C-alpha cells in the first residue's frame, strides 16, 4: 500500500441534496486532485441520440456561467493546475489537479457548472464541429480507427452496449438546445454525482468548502440508466472491416468478461490472464512455442478503454494484432486458442505468475501516486460500485489473491466461450462509419 493511503483515510459525506463527497487526504506532497463523476455515459443515451453524452461533456467542460468570460480551463491553468474530462459507458468525469492552494477554486468551479453550465447555441455549434473533426481524425481517417468500437458492436446485441462514444453524424446534427437542457436536468443533478478530493489537504477544511459551494444546489430527480445486462452470445460472431488507411491487415478478438460484482474473483483472474497473454516482454503470445508468429504488434487488455473495473455493464477482454501475411489472422487465432488450451489444462508456472502479478500491481500502485489520477480512480469505483476502497485494494488483490487454478479456470472459460472476431482488411474504397460486412461463424 502507498504510505498514508489506508482505507481508513477515506471519508464520505452525503449532502441533503444527495451529492456524495469522498475525501482522501494524504499529507505527502503539496498538490491535490479533484474529480466529479456523473452517473451518465454513452449507454445512457436515448435511442436516436447517439453521441449526446460525449457532446454534453464538451459543453460542460467550458464551465459554468460564473467562470465567464474566460471559461473553466484558463482559470485552472492560471492557478498552476490542469483539467480534462472524458465520457465512458456509464460515467462522465470532470477532473483537475493543482496546488493545494487551488482547492477552493476548483470546488467552486465544479459547483458552478453543476448549477448552470454555459449551454448556448454558439457553444453547441462549436462543440458539434469539434466532435465531427474528432470522428474524422480518430475514426474515419485513422488506420484501424473503428477499433475498439467494432468489438462491442459485434459481440453485443443491445444497442446501448454496441455504441461507440462518438455517436452518429446524423444524430449529432439534430441536437438542439432544448434537448441538451433536458439532458442536463435529467442526469447532472447533485444526486447523480460524486465529488472526490485527494492529496495534501485538511479534511475538515475540505468538508467545510464542499458544503459552502455545493449544499445550496437544489436536489432533483435523476433519470436512471437502463439495465445494460444481456445474455452471452450463443455463437462466434465475425465482422470484416475494409480499412483504406491500414498499411497491414489486423485482427481484433473480444471475449465477454465476468460480472465485476457477482463474479469478482473470476474477473480478477481475467485481468491476470490478459497480462500473461500479451503484456510485457515475456508474455505467452510474444514468446515460446505458442507465440503469435507473424504479428508485428500485439496487445491484450481488459476493459474497452484498457482500464479494469470502469463499467457495470458487459465488458470485454480484448486482443488486437497487426500482421503482415495473408493468413496472419488465422495464425494469431491459432496461437491464442493454443495458449488458452495449454493454460486451461496446466496451471501457469508459479514463478511466471508471481512475476506477472507483481508487475501488474506495481503499475497500479504507481498510478495511485498521482493525486489527479487517484481522484479519478477512487471516484470511478465509488460511483459504479460504492467501493472506492477497491482502488486501494486492487493491487494486492491481484498480486496475492489470484491463483494459478483461477487463471486456468479463466482460460477454460475463454476457450469455451463465444467471441467476436473482427478482421481489418486494407482497401482503397471509402469506408462508412458502419462496419462493412458481417458474418456469423
């Protein structure tokens, strides 16, 4: 554990308007992190409104009316800090880090945009154009730009589980101020938010400041997200994407992860399995008799965005490999299937398991050393699971709690489960945002 980061130092406060405040003081250093998570993501968007959650993140990032005329970010930067935001399946987070002296300013700015964000016709037009440009650069004109979005589209059948975070251009063009104001009213109330403060601050001072700036915000009802769960696929699902910007063919594979709440031990074993397969120089798919020959690059991870425990809905263990040869995709799949077979039949060597879990835990511990990152992770797990403590406990749960037997069971589960396989084929034709061709194996 990090010095001074015991579970006992997490302090929770719930205001009368329903806002949850999580305080995690640490006397080390002279900086703080502030994160505000809202329980709304791109799974929450109504049908025909794809991209609304991400667009609204852009609108909110400008700040509240009290931050005008310069806006949120210039004020944070002038105080020696930085800020950003992101939208995920089930949450949207606004986060900042800065010197301890900036604590009240950061809390005041967050309360300001929770009360009255700068939603205007001009801001809406500007941010819609910004997102259109993001789609052009990050999806349409980028090699393998539909990865990782193609995998959930292949594996899931419920529309909210198959969406990408950008949305469809036709939907974005139809958004108006009334819709955005309704979205704010439905999902951005204090009862649907968690404010997290980490770093070098006094707990009693932070509690007083949180009450000063947030307590007078009126409570309002929140429209809850739909239940995202769906049955596991009954067959392997395959897609082919014609990619005019890819220099080499590639293959992506996605498996359904265990439920992070009801199957927590199995979920953690899948984290270790992913690390054994493709993370680090000595990963099984990089070296040894079952290595994926012909793959010029290969990555394996858990979570649509590579972060574990960042969603309560169906999530994926993913593999992505770029290969040079025509049969490269088959070679990668054969190597993957052979490795899973070997791990399911024979437990991984104890030394390799210890080295892998130690590396995984060390990386997770390093992330917790930064107050800004720590605020994001604590607030994320508090919002999704009511378990901010899970962030502190996760490195040790992986390092000392996952056994070779559990990894073998995870490998057997993948070996026998139905997966999505997406092949990226270089081509010169223009590619629509929808996937070019679908087949079912």
